[in-house]
C-alpha cells in the first residue's frame, strides 16, 4: 500500500468569497513547519502543490527549498 499526502500551498484569503483587488500575501507558507512531524516521525513523504503567487515569493521559495532539501518533498504546480 502507498500513501500520498498532498498539501495545497496557496496565497492567503482565497476562500473569502471574492477575489482580492491586490495580490494576497503568502506569509502562511511559513506555517508549513507545523507539519514537520509527518515526515520526521512517520516517514511519510509530502507533496506540496504550489500556486503561482506562492512560487514567486522569495520567502515562500526558501520554505519550499527547506522542505525539498530536508525531507525530499516533491513540489508541483497547483493549477
């Protein structure tokens, strides 16, 4: 049996009921650290599906690099 855990990495406020007039932030990406116990304690690999806005943000990219380098996390596009 194989288990896939995929996490959508998106900008903030996508589900507020309307589209923002200005680009939303992605500071929420830093909160991925709260999920670090999944690969560390259970050995389950994660797949992060990243939106365009999150992929373009330098700080969010650092977080994504950390996950890739530390846990071999697969990173894909959230289309």
